[in-house]
C-alpha cells in the first residue's frame, strides 16, 4: 500500500491525469459521451489522483455541494483496495473541511462498494447517461 500516493488539487493542477483516467474508464470502457463526461464542475471541484510509481491509476472529485463524483480506478488496478483508499482519503478531507455530509450518485453495480464505506442509499433508482444510478449519503 505504501507505494500508492494520493495528490489533491485544482483542475488546473491535475487535469492531465484526471482526463487520462476518466477517458479510459468512462468514455472508452463505459461508452459515456465526451460531452457528458466534461462539465463546468471540474473547474470548481477538488480533484484527487492516486499514483502508483508516478503513474496515475485512479481519480475522483469533490464538489462544492459535498458531492463525490467521477470515482474511477483503471481496470487493471481494480480489486486491490485502491478505490477504498481513495474514498477513505476523500472522507477524511470531508471531515477536516467540516462538511456536514457527503453524497454521491452511485452506479447501481457499485452500491456494495459504497455501502462498505458506510454510505447509505436514499431514494429510487434513476438513469443518468443511460446507466442506472442511485443517490447515496454519508453523514459526517
Ligand atoms: N460492487 C460491489 N462491491 C465492490 C465493487 C462493486 N462494483 N467494487 C469493489 N467492491 C468491493 C470490493 O470487493 C472490496 O470489498 P472487500 O474489501 O470486502 O473485498 C471493496 O468494495 C473495496 O474494493 P476496491 O478494491 O477498493 O475497489 P476498486 O479499487 O476496484 O474500485 C470502483 C471500485 C467502483 C471505483 C472501480 O470498480 C471502478 O473504477 N469501476 C469503474 C468506474 C465506476 O463504475 N465508478 C463508479 C461510479 S459511481
């Protein structure tokens, strides 16, 4: 685990790495349209990148409205606990920043992943970019 480094910062600082991971995972693998992937929230969010030996392998962003989004681990790095490390790091930041809660729009296949981090489902399933999602919350 000690080989993984997490950096956080603005879009200006981390755009190249975040774009690489999100392009691989959301645009190429999940077929999400580029027009849906990139939005103005990127300019306002705090971004996180996980590095393995200086290579970006995972990312996520934390919005001003306490929403965690665009959580993505490169395919070949999944199932090694990296998503969990990244989410725990963001949850620590949320606590340090005294955010009252954290929320996210979870793809339904990942509900178990977020539940294992103490997020709870609220409300009904809905489609976003053609993919079933559900809202989940963590109260700080
Ligand atoms: N459904 C249910 N449980 C899952 C899961 C999933 N899709 N993915 C991981 N888990 C579980 C793991 O089994 C593990 O549990 P364990 O510790 O009891 O074994 C725990 O969650 C942590 O798994 P981890 O290895 O840290 O997850 P990961 O690094 O593979 O990252 C995702 C998880 C969802 C971020 C990753 O699969 C991913 O990037 N998927 C594609 C993009 C995506 O769908 N993002 C979510 C958008 S809401």
